C-alpha cells in the first residue's frame, strides 16, 4: 500500500460512513417524514361509496362520509394536509363550469364536514374549472380559444366559495395569466386574508395526467389538449419566470407539476427563490410504480420511498402523492 496522502485513497474511504445503518442515518442529507406529505383524495356523490379507480391501483373515489374516514386516517398517520378533488356528475357540467361556484358542491360539502370533525387537519382545494366543464378545459372557451381574462372572474368566485366553506389553502391549477393576483385580491376583499395560496406555478402540458383525468371524469370530455396554457415540457427558464410572477402576485407557496420528470425544475426553483416549494407526484407516476410492482418488476415500498425522497433531495418542502398514507405507515415503522 502506498504512503498515505491527504485527500486521496486510502486515507479517504467514502464507504466508512456507509458501513452501518446508524452511520448512514447520522450523515443523511435529506430525510423524508410524514410532515412532508399532502394526500390527494377523490370525492364522489353518494353515501358509503368507495369506487376503485381502475387506472390507479389502490386509489378510490370516496363519498363525503368516507372522506371523513380518510381525514381521520390522515390525522392518525401525522399527514398534515389533504387535497380533495371532485368527480362531478356529467349532468351537472356545462360550458361555464357553474357547478364550481355552487356552495353545496362536493368539494365545499366535504370541506365543511371535514373541518367540523378535524379542525386541525389542513385542507387544500383545487381552483380550476376542468372538473366542472363539459369540454374538460380549465377555463372558459370561445370556439377553440381559452379565454384568459374572462376565466379569472370565475376562478376568483370559486376560490372565495371554497374559502367560505373552510379550506385552508387554495391551489390554482388552471395556468391562466394573472390569476394569483386576482385570487389574492378576491380573497382579501371577502375577508379571507389568512387563506393561503399554493400556486401551480410551473404546470407542464404533460402526458402523465391520464389516470387523474379518469379519476375526476374529465378525460372523455376533454376537447383537444391544454398546450396553449400549460407549459411546454422543453422549457426550464420559463418556469422561473412563471414562479417569479406568482410570488410577486402573492403566492405563499409554489408547486411544480409533474414531479419526478421535473426534478431539475424543482431544484432550480428552490435555488432561485428559496420560497416554500412543492411538487405533485402525479397519477401517471403513481400508476407506473404500482403497475411495475404488481408485475413483480419493482419493490413497491422501496421504490415508493425512494421516489418521495428524491423530491426532498431536489429541494422540495413537501410533495402531493397518492402514496401518502402508505408512505406514512412505512415512515412510522
């Protein structure tokens, strides 16, 4: 063996810190905890209903009474926040998405009941029209054109209705220009200055959303695609501009969506702004891991936790994931 030289093998052995479990835990740079998880759930009309989502193994649409049990589970597992999404009866959909403004719609009803029973559980609601429109788009349409400014008025009204139902965070996912400032002004004007905004600031026109659209019933309704308002997957600098605008307009937190294919964007956003940054591990990401695991090609638990840890390593404060309850159980041992 050659004479020891500073900074070189064999004086430096990187494996020393990896040799034992206690040592690996001691020097770990990024750690996943239940505090990092937001659990998206799907709400459907009815009572005592649990409908499996075929494209998302292990995920169910829940009637409001069953959503209460999911909220109870979240509290027991230490998950700080849930994010309900509606499966809207097609008979209630129209071109204007007016059901989004109904204070008795599925989301508002669920929020009120969950808050009454579990006041310390965070609830984040989606602000967008696609679950409520018969054309499946996030905004109002004129022919094939998405109307930006006209849509803002509806989104503001939707956010206020959700805040009045008791949500803690509104999360605009529509990608209309100027919506964060407009919604912040509307919330403050209606006396909801403490309701937080998590902006879907860098939301890409991704092919990974397919199972989600099945879960909320918008896939069959969607006419065309959303590339005229969601971001081009080839762009990175543009994401920083989007985040900067949303923060300037009053966003309290920002989100990158999808998650794993866009970890580089998460890292850039966190490094550039230092603001609370989240990612959405979307339905396609979840379903890929589940499908591979069910075929025996991957270890579900290890791949799930590794994928979630990647978001922490990329700088995220937390992640929306359908794995949230399963991951929480594993984290808690």
